C-alpha cells in the first residue's frame, strides 16, 4: 500500500496510514452534520488532523465520532484539531471506548459549542481542551476522569461540577459555575486560581483528603455564600478567597495556616470558627473584613 494515499467519501478526505488505518484530513466546508463512519473502504477511521486553514467559513454544526477512533495510540488526534469551528454546537464521542485523553485545545474557541458527550473511559482532559467555549453548558464527566488540566474549561458556561479528579490551575477560571463538589481519591491540592472569578459561584464543597487551597483558588467569586471545608485541610493560600464579598461565615476546622490576604475584602465576613488553637494567621489575612486577628 502506498503511504499517504488519500481517499474521499461523503465530502470527507481521509489519509491512508501505514498501519492500515485512516486519518480525517479535510472536511468540505458545506457539511453541517458530520457522522464519521467506523470504516471506509475496509479501513478503520482512527483519528483526525485538520489544519486551521480549512476551518474558515466552515458550516460544521455537529460531530459524531466512531467507535474505532483512538484505538491506535489512544490519542485520536493532534492538539487543536477541532478548535475554531465557530458554528459547531454538539460533539458526540460516547462510542469511542478507546480514547483516554482529550488533547490540548481540541475544541478551544468553538464559540457556539453547547453539548459534549465525552468518551466513557477518558482519563485526562488536557490543557485548554474546551477553553473559550462560552456557550458550553452540557457535559458530564465520566467517573474515569482522573485529571483536568490547566485552563481546560476556562471561560465556559458550565453550571455545576462534581468530580474527584485532580484539577490544575485556572481549569475553571472565569466560568459560570454555580456549585461545585471537588476533592477525594488522593487529590490533595486545589491549585492556583482553579476557580478564580467564577462570578456566579454560590456554593463550594471540598471533600476529605484535600490539604491545601493554593493562591487565589477562589479569588473574585463575588457571589460565593457557602464554603464547606474538610477536616483534612491545613493550608489556605494567599488570596484564596479574596474579594468573595458575599461570604458571611466560614468554619476553618483544623486549618494550620491562613496566608496573607486569604480573605481580603470579604466585606460581608462576620464569623469565623476555628478548631485549631495553633492556627497561624498571616499578615492581612482578613484585611477589609469586620474581623481582626
């Protein structure tokens, strides 16, 4: 078989690979609903590599990927493959059992993307995978997800999150989350600015096992009213809850260190419960509140 030979079917161009699989390399711009078949000409369709130059003016609104996607190498396309399809609204990867990773910026800046069905066995949602998908409201994270990497859901329209995956810095920064339940399964640190400036966020529950809230973890969540912290928590980092202006009370339980500006400008904060008499409050931890430690 000649390497890099191409074939076409229903407006889609495929590259024939050396391992007898196919790669999607081009989609006709007038296609609105793309259903990629499992096999074309007897070869399984395994991945996709679509250049950004082919996306301008594309009318693509929906994508459904076939079961064989990702079974070779388990990563089914290169970063940014589907990013920038401005009309894309829905993506269905629910049959792709072999996919264990959504690569960096795969769907970034798909401004009209609303609904995503993830692969059932996906473990990693990599950096910026859905960054800037400002209309994304419907996505369920399978229990298999172990890591949500940096800026994966930055500036999305998600409303709730319940996950025990490890979540990297700015993963949900500036999103529309209203409630979250996170932590557990060895996930010990909520990283820098993970949920910063989620201005609609009202309720946060952190499961047992989390030991540290890093700098700015919930900074600028101006509608945050309720925080449930675990007994395992020891460190609240710099500015972790700064400018959470509607937060009225917090139970610090067994926290050992509250860093500088941790609750800075939490103007409604009037009550803090402390179970650890040795807790260290650093400079300006409660500056701009009614409290003085």
